[in-house]
C-alpha cells in the first residue's frame, strides 16, 4: 500500500487527487493550514494541520509513516497583486518552503517527491509548443519562484537520491474551477456575446481528471523518477473554439462576434485586465509527448468529456 502525504489537500487539485488515491485503497494524509479546513476533504483520510508553509514549517508529524509526498501547496499566481514585495513573498513559500519540506522528507526516508510546478516556468506563451528540453523562461514572480523551487529540488535529488518528479501543467479546468475560467462559463451561460470570434490563437489546457491521472502515474511509475513532464489534454483550442465547446456543454447557443485583437488589448489595459485578456488572445501550446511515450500515459478524458463534467458541476453549484 502507498502511504501518501498531499500538501494543499483541500485545494482544487488536491481534493480531487485525494479522492482518487483513496479509491485506489491507499493511505492518504492531507496537510492543510488549519483543521478548520478539514470539512472540505473526503472521509477516510488523515488530516494534519501544519500552519503556514515556509522555511521553518514543522513537518515531522505529517511525514511520519509516509513514503511519497505530492506537493501542491503554494502561493498561487494572482491577477491583482497587492503585496509590496511579491518576489520575496513567493520565494518564502514556493522556494524556501518547498526546499525545507524536501530536506525533511529525505531525513524521514521518503522515497519519492512529486512537485506540481507550472507551465509558467517555460514562459508566458508562444506559437511553437513548449517541451521539457526548452530553456526555462519564467517572467513573473510566480513563475520565477516555481522554477527556483525546481532547481532546489533537483539539487537535493542529486545529493541525496530523493526521487523527484516535476509536473508542469497549463491551465486546469474541471468541477470546482475558479477565477477566469469560471467567469467565462458564467458569461457564456448568461448568453452574453463575447468579442473573440476573430482570435486565431492556440492554447493547451488540462482537465482536472487528466491531471490527477498524470500525477497518479508520476507517483507509481518507476521511470518517472528524476523527470520533468509537461501535461495537457493533448488537444489545443483557439479561444473561439473553447467558447463553442463550453457553450455546447452548457446547452447554450454560441454567441461570439469579432473585435480587433489590438482593440481588445487596449480595453484590457484600460480596465487593468491586460493579463486576463492576453490569456484569451495569445497562444500557449504544450507538447506532452514525453509523458505519453516514457510513461505510456494517455489522458482518460477527452476535452469534451471534461467540459461536460465541468458544466454539470456548474449547474449543481450555481443553479
């Protein structure tokens, strides 16, 4: 039996991953900030409160009897950054906190450490697909901190033999999704026409169930150790194509019209939403051939199936 510690167990990905591992009959322990968050977690798992994650977090109790760590907890990317020194804030949690956890994990003789990073380590997007062999080019403090954490983990692995596996997903969608993807669903469900018909971009995304399955493979597969994997649904979509697919999953008519992308960028700058608009206009493509070839991984859900599950959740959650 696997004995797994999942940090950020109460989060969007963490919750789904815990449910999958419990269904496999594994012993699952979830690390959360406080025990008040345990009500959102599935029954049948251990819960341990670790407080804030940083360079001095006490991990000894959480790691007792564990053989694998899946590290999801992080200071996540936010659109409207209010912290005076965001680089330091990201590094405190994402770099120093991750490094400290890996160091304690090795002392506790943990075998494998699966780190959920971000495609932002590769960059903010381009016309050509990103691969694992591309030179990292993070731009914002979040992406930089994730890359620095990867480097620290690889150093620890080289010195100690800890089996580190790094996974870089693009945008994740599925039941429980928040932020911009949820806002897009709401706009489409309300029948509001969207001005993206003329957008010619291509983007990779990944359904929550597919990401959970990829993480499951990274936990269990012998050849995963020491590797970085880029993951996606395997099907790229333009923004108007994604709107069409979401509309169909919601049972709503497709309502799009065309405005020049330059004008949309201007509106984004005017409203302080430049980054959100860029994600709808620019391309970001992931080549996930490596994990498919080396670990024989195939996404169990099509994009259409993932969007349908997301739509069903949306109707249950919001009526």
